[in-house]
């Protein structure tokens, strides 16, 4: 299971667990699953799609930011 936190400079947008996350990087979309390799990437404008353990999808629109993936913890810093 992935632990996800999405933060803006003003507030926390999302905190929870998920089975997968699709992120809009500047090089194209990529998916993070459990036990993904460590990565830091710049994010482009688009949608973060979070799939929880019941297969429900949550969508968060962003205008850009950064993501860090490390040991099943995903920290996403975005401009909203």
C-alpha cells in the first residue's frame, strides 16, 4: 500500500493510502505502484489519479509541482 500526501503552500489537499497513483510529469504520465523505485520528478499541469484499495479513483487537478517517491511514501508538492 502507498501512503500519499499532497501539499500546496497553503494547505494539505489529500492524505491517504492507495494501490496506485498516476502522475503528470513533464516527460509524460507515469504510474507508481507499491515498492516502486525511489524517484524525484517535476510535475506538469494535469491530473493526479489516485486509486484506493477498493478501486475507487480520486482525481486532483494540478498546475505543476514536484513528487518524491521513497519506501512506499509519496510526497507531492503542488501549485494549485
